[in-house]
């Protein structure tokens, strides 16, 4: 499952709200310990929703990094 990393909690919460407004299933989680991130929270999305999520976040100028949870 992909996880999206953000630079701060405000952006995580904004991304979560935008995804929910667009019926994209997601959940806010702590960033896995072995990943370096400026923010302690991340957003997990279903693999089939990844592209839709990326489009919504880019349209709203929310920068993020995407990682596959299985690869971490």
C-alpha cells in the first residue's frame, strides 16, 4: 500500500480532508520509524486510488513524497 509523506502535519490533515471529499479511502498513520521525514505523520491510500489521490493533491498544490509500504 502506498504511503504519502508530507513536510508537516497541516499538509497531512489537508490531504486527508481532500481525499475524503473526493471519496478516496485513506488513513493517517505515524511515519514508519525507519523513514526519515520532517513530519511524524503520513497518509496511506489503497493502491487503486493512488493516481486519483496524486491528481487531487497536485491540483491543490500539496507537495508529497510517495513510497510503497511493502518496499520499506
